[in-house]
């Protein structure tokens, strides 16, 4: 994205997790006003601490969201947090414009859906910002974060998994894979990272599985930058994965200190390539 001048009033469209809260906190502490459109209930109370206004809408309430953005005179907007695409198969509340948009689309993969949403926002004069503008400090740097380092066998799995995950990302299927003994146990699809970990670890008999998460080869930083947090590492521990490999400079890591502490306590590995 080319250099832009940031507006004092910023809009955050918030999905699940701690990432939207981190953005709201950072922006507010740096003198910006944050208006939040909340698509999830799990972080609503935390968002209210840092946002001047928080309103709740469903992902399919396109007409209502458009109207709100125009009423608030929003010019810049950031998407952050997980919004599961499974909502499309669970009979969500879809307003007229959302139904029209879905009918116009030939495919419903992540990139296609997000690019269509961005196009809709831009049609009313709203610019979608790079997700990392307010949280660059959360981008993971290259190296081993934990006390334990990956051994030779684990590195072989990581390198193979990294290559496979990149290919899957290029096809816009998913960004994570679960490996064991140079075999693919699971590839992330519509279910998301945590359920992919669960499925892959079960096939790996809940022991010594390796999780690799990367960015897409042509990642659009306005949406879907890979992110991990404490929930990721706890899910791995629960189902029997002991190594997490990430792509440095392209992955957001939330609650890094807590993640590393948990990994060290449970003799797990976190490495960024």
C-alpha cells in the first residue's frame, strides 16, 4: 500500500480474538479515535475500554454497516480478528445487499469474498488499511522463541510443511498444515487453524505433531494476515502437537510472552523462519 495520511477517526471491524483489542488499544494510545463495528461477542467488553463507540452487526448486515459508516463519516477502516466463513453455510442473517453480492460472485473463497467486501466499502469512499499499521510491534521476527530448538527431524518436517502450506495458500485454501514424519496429517480449509490442528493431531495419534503456518504467496495485507496466540499453543498442547513453525515478518503473534512461557513450561518449540 502506498503511503497515506491517517485520519484521526478510525473504524475497526472486529472479529474474534485479542487482535482487534490490541489494535484499538494501540491506536487510542497514539491519539486516534476508534469507532468499532463488532462482529463477535467474545471481545466486546474489552473493545469498549478503548473505542469511543462499539456497535454490533452480523457479517451479512451489509446495508446496515454501509449506513453506519456513512453516518459516522468514516474514511478509513481496518479489518482484524477471525470471522469464520462457515457463517455462509449456517443460514446467517443476510440483508438485501449481501444477498446481491453473493449472487454476483462466481466463487466464495476467502480472497474473493474479502475483495468483494473491500470493493463495496470503497464504493462509499472508505479506504481499507493494511492490518499491521497500528500493530507492527506484533509481527514476529526470525529465530527460535523458546528454550527448546527444533531438532534435525523436526526441521525436515517444518521445511516440507512450509512448502506445502505456501502452495495451499497460493490456491487460497488455507495457511496451516499439520505434519508428522514427513507426512501431511491435515491441511487447513474452511474450519480454521484450531480445528485443523485438532484433526491433524488425531491422525498423528496425539503425539509429536508439527504445525506450520505461513502467509499466502501474494498476501493482501488489508485482510487475513496469519496470526497466532495463546489459544493456538494451548490447542496444540491439548491435542498433541509440540512444534509451531511460523513465517517471520509475515505473521502476527498475540500475547507472545504468555505463549513462550506456556511453550517452555510444556517443552514445546516455537520457531519463525
